[in-house]
């Protein structure tokens, strides 16, 4: 075959030749890759048999699952130290050891609402609890730590480097108390407490008019960088409604801190006027056309329209006798306050943590959240008051007045009142 003929043959079949070459390259590359992959897999499997690699992997796994973890609690009304321990994954023996050690210091016998308690847990040890931290004040806590793995604890007092400041704020109420207070830079929890304190005597929907004013003095606690980490008590509060002042002063009695008016009378009553803040009265007690059934029917409670999830408070101290689904009332709670008074809270979205039948609650405790469960046309709270077994109008009910300070307590209160009045004056003119 001549060169010309060969060249001609190649020229005519060039595409076929290129295709064959590519096929061979592809086959070679695939085989090489598979062989390489097999060799790498073999090396990898061999490496897993390496004792040093195994130790490294175990160390990494241990770091991904830390040995020590912390469990933090904020004490709620009715909580006990033993109840907090029951929420931890520990043995009965471990629980008994911790209680017997800490009870000597009498710090766990009487917890207070809002108190912070934390437990440091050893996940690789059967003794589990190695440290307990118990807050006493905003600036002080006690830390109990285990001696090695023994069943004994030592403790130390730890002072938190927080600066206490007394803050004064005042403002005109232009839209709502909440929005006006937020605009003044007041912390939300202080606003809620302010509304709760006045909730015994003020209907925030009907009693507050545009251009009414408020004044408030309260505590804050800041770190060295001036960042506010916590708030304390409301020392003084004043709602100026249609020109009339409603001063309230904090004072510590044998039962703890309470707020009293200028005459030394406690603002606490057996029941709060409304168990929810910032709500609108949407349906009163009495005969009405039922919004769903369509016919006239006696409405044996008061409806407060509020956004979904708005906290609902216990209007008085007592024992929960019902916390379950109540048919047309949806999720509902019933509280027995004493032999005279009972209250019902219906259409709740859900219950607050720990709210079950038999739970003891205090006035102002959050028990649930506004919802629209059961026979309801929208988010609201249906609130009922029962007096001697009969349902009555909560908004017209005359409740017993709070206690009046007498004797030495009255003298101490008057002294404290003068100090707070002076402090307010100094704050207003900028001397303090």
C-alpha cells in the first residue's frame, strides 16, 4: 500500500480514528482510577486499625460531647429545691446527698420567685452534680462545690461586679402605656411589673386617657461596661390620671416587699381588677347575642381581646382546681382562692409551665397565654369570677381593701415615703 493511499485512507476515516483513540483513553483512565481508589480504601482501612488514630478519634468525640454541662433554672412560684433536682437525670441517692449537704446552710429551705439556681453536671461520673450555684441577691451568690468525688460539699461566696443604679423616668401617655414606656427606654419586664402593680385598681383600657402621665423610679444592675444585665424593684410609681395622682411606694413588711399608697394602704386586694395587661374589653357581663350560636344568651364573664400569646395572670392567690380542655371554653384554668372566691380563665392558647391541678399560685403569677381555643371567634381571654358559687360581674364587684400599716410599720413606712419623695424631687431637678 502506497503512502498516498494510506494518507487518503486516514483522511477519509479521521473521525473514526479519533473516536477509537478517545475510547482507549477513557478505558485506561477508568481502570487507573478504580485501581487508585481501591488502593486508597485499603490504606484508609489500615489506618483505622492504627491505635494512635483511634485515640485521636476518641478524643475528638469526647470534645464533641463535653464532660461537664450546666442546667440553669429560674425559680417559679411554688418551686422547691427538691423539685428542681427531680428535673435532673440523677439517682435518688445522689439527690439525697446534695440535699443533706446543702440543707445545713438553710439556703435551699426558702427559695424566692425569680431566683437563679444552676447545677454543674459531670456526664462521665455517677456522682453527677459537682457544683451548685444559688443566687442570693443581684450582686451576690453562693457556690457549693464537691470535694473530689466524695459526698461532701464546700461553699464560697461570690460577689458579682454589678453596679446598682436608681433610674427615674416620666412621660406623657400618647398612645398606650406600654409604647410610651418603651419610647422612654424602660425595660419590658419593668413595664409589665408596673402594669401588674396598678392592675389592682386601674382598668388600662378605660381609665387611661390621652395625655395622662406616669412617673417611675426603679433599680438597674450593670456590668463594668455599663451594660444593663438585670433590673430590680420598682421603688416608686405614679399614674397621673386626669390630673389626679396615684402614688405608690415600695415597703418591706414581714411578708416581703409590697406597694402601698400615700395613706399606707396596701394596693393588693383579694382579686386583681383585670388579669391581663394591655387588653381591650370586648364583651361585658350580661345578656348578649352569641357570636357563634347566633341567639341571645347570658354571658357569664368578661372578654378581653388581646394578641395571641399575651400572658394571663392569676387574679388572686389560690390553688388550681382545673387546668384542661373545657369544651366550648377551650383550654381553661379554674382557681379556688378561698371559701368565697373562684376564678375561671378560658380560650387559652396553652398553660404556663407547671400549671396543673393542685398547683398553688400567687396573685400576679403567669398561668397561661391568650388564645382562641374552643368556641371562639378570635384571640381573647374569657374571665369569670365566682362568689359563693354564683358567677358575678368582675368589673363591678366590690372587693375588700388592702391592709393598712399600723404601729411601728406605719412609722417606718412614713420615713421610707419621705426618702422616696425627696429622691423623686432630686431626680426631677437633676440633683441625683
